[in-house]
C-alpha cells in the first residue's frame, strides 16, 4: 500500500518475548481450567445425534494444535501443560472416537486430528494407531471432493505425523498443493470480501507455511500481504476480532515486514486486550448469555470465547518462534506529496448518525500509538470498504472526487473503488 502522509512517526505497539510468552501461558491456563469441566460443559452443547465431530471434539483438536505451535516457540512442558495434554488425550482417544474411526475411515482427518497431533507432540497411542492404520488401508480417508484450503489442511495434518508411524501415508493420494488452485491466486479485495473468504485466505496461509515453518512457494509475498491487508480493513469494518486475529496471524507467516493495516490491527488488539483482559468473540450473544446461569453460563462463555483467545495465542506463538520484531520491522521511507487528511476521510465516510461499527473502530484506532502514515492508509481503505458495504455510493463518489490528485489515487483501494463505482453505473 502507498504511504499517504509525512507526519513524524508515532511509536508502534512493541513486542517483547516476555509479553508474548505470558499471553500464551495465560490462554493455556484458561484452556486448562475449562477443560477440567468439559464433561459437564458438553451436556449443554447440542449437536445432532449423527454428528461425527462434535463441538467439544473441534475445541479439543484446536487445543492440541495450540499446544503444537506453542511448543515450537519453546514453551516448557510444565505441570499445567501436562494436565492439558491429559485432558485432551481423554477426549481425542475416547472409546467414542475409537469406534467412530473404525466405522467411519473418512473421520481420520477430522475426528482423528487431535490424536494425530498429540502423536506429533510426542504422546503416541499405539492401539489407536492400529485403528487409524486400518482406516488408511480402506482407501476411504481422503474425501473425493473438498475445497482447496480443506485439502491443504489434510496435507498439513499429514506433515505433522511422525515418519514411519503408518505403512500407508496419511493422505498419500492427495494431489500436491498448487497455489494456483487456491484463493492465493485471486487478488483478494476487501470491498468484495466476506467472512468465508477471509477464512479461506487465512487458513491457506497458516497451513501452506505450517504456521511460519515452511517457505511460501509459487506466490508473490508482496501481493499476498496486500490481499491480507485489504481483508484486515474488512475485519475492522465489521468489528470482528476473530477474523482480525486470523488475518494478523496470516500476515505474520508471510516473509517480510507487517503491512500498515496489520500495524493498526495489532495496536487495536493490544489496546482492547489491555482494557478488557479478553478479546470479544463475534459469536457471543449477550441475550443468550443472560438466559443462562451457573454451570451452563460458564459453558456458554467458554464455547463462545475460546476460539478468539486461541487464535491470539497462536499469533503470539508464531511471533515468538519467529523471533522477529513484527509488526515493527524496518522503517519504510515515507512518500513525498500531499498529506491525506484523515479527518476529512472520516467526515465523508462516516457522517453523523451513520449506523456503522467501523465508525467506532476508526475513532479508537486514531487514539492509538500508530504511525500516521500507517493509520492514514488503513483509514482510507477501511472507509472505502465501509461505504461499499453500506452501499453508500454518494459517499464513495465523494471519497474518489475529493482525494483525486493525492497519494490515495495511486493506491489499490482507490482503483478498486473506482472500478466498483463504474460497475454500478452500468445499472442506470
């Protein structure tokens, strides 16, 4: 993205290994405390009777994934860690899981994920391995049709399995992952984004890089980072910290320095976490929560809070393992030319009485220690996304007219907005 102004840099939210480690330990402690109660919690979480992967199965598998990535960051196997492994193993290797994998081979890479990742962590279970080996022998483990990032997820899972665990490789007949067949081949744009697009983009990058361990191949990191930055602006518009966290994680596994949007997203994340102690999850509904009490209330809060917390801990673990100063990085040279008037952008995109979550988000961003050029480029594209999502063509046209002949005009966001407006004119 283009830097829009030349104001003196403000200090960014800095990283420290101690802070990252403390955050990961905090989330792992949060998980341990709740997994102790998972038997009782699960009684309140309703799944269909024929559902192979239940809410608690998904939650536990994601807990083991967090343990795997955290261990790469050098976290010690302390007593709390061992307790969490014990809780996860009890669920991942229960009799229900064993019978289900024997009966439904296709579940090896879904219901069996927790077991395989525990083995990758160094906690094998040979009797269950025999059941998995039998499932692999059927040739029915890999589904015949899956969207590209789900196939990549299977590749990622197979990479974690220790060599020679099975005679047949897990997902051995899957075609090699081809970035040209994935969302990375698309110029992802925030104004056309949806949560599902962001989900595909983030998970493709997480799995393709093995959470930062593998090099990206066959794609342009600069173009991909630009796509992630545009998606971050979409996440800011809808005020979704779960999507924002995944996108920050996606930016962190791409080689190079963080985008301006990632700087803003990290500063917002840090501010909210500091003020609240937790990050808000979009699936949490206050009216539903108020209708519960006692243990059901605790079960509801955990179910609707764990994912956004886990994603943030994964981000911290990747950064700790990376050992970098992301999002600080190198200081980019600032562009010469006219300064972008951020207040004018705000006045056009969010006039009084605009019912738009992004208005409050942008006001909060402006109060944070983000370098002005990074703030300006992010506010600009967030404004474009906000006006498009509201379908406020008058405001979008004003943004394009009044910021012509400024550095904004050379940005991808400007060109995309102009093309979008032109397409709407075809309706006349």
